[in-house]
């Protein structure tokens, strides 16, 4: 899979992956960074410049294995939790402000040693860069969108 293929991934799964790792409300210690970019690499560079470090390879796998992450999807007014299991499955659950709930399972892999990708049955893969700072995670998706996550397993 090359970077061109990663950039072409559909937005349908981006919501799921963003839900998987973003924080329910932004932690006050780590403010959101306003990244004005449609490009994954440019957005990642901006997040790194603010003090985040990229997670790759074994460090990335060890960080997400058997952990649950939460985030707030402001656009959909939804709280999302994602749990990454060692067997390569991810469970994504959400609840919106009307109380509607949902769940989806996807497979996850690490591609090229640096991209976290989620795979659904009838969807294209959703890949993102994962970065860390002071115990918080940030992801940058195929379109350069940045999401911030809280680890709920701790």
C-alpha cells in the first residue's frame, strides 16, 4: 500500500476511526491544535511541531493493544469508544446526544510500520498516523484531519 492509496481511502470509515481514538472533550493539559490542511503529511508535521511524537512499529502496537480510547465527534455530536484487541479486531461503540447507540467491529493492522488502518467488510481501509504527547494520542487521517483521544483503560 503506498501513500497515494492511503490518501484515497473513503471518509465512511474515517468517522469510525476518529471515533476510536478521539477524546470526550479535549483534556485541558493538551489543547487541540488547529491544523488547516488537507494533507496527512503536512498536518502530521504541524502536530509534531506542537510537541507530539509519532508512534510507529512495536511502540504503536504496544500502545493500542487491549486498550480503549475515547473521543468526541463534534460534527456528529457523538461520544465514541474504540477498543483494540490483540487478535487484530477493533470494537467501536458510540452514543449520540439523543441517546442513540451503535456498535461496529473492524479489523486493524499496522501498514508500512507506521499507519494504523481499520478494515471493514464493505468499506475501504481507513488509515492514520498516530502521535503521542504526555500520555495523550492524536491521529491524522487520510485527509489531514486531526483527532485527539483519551485512554480509557488506565
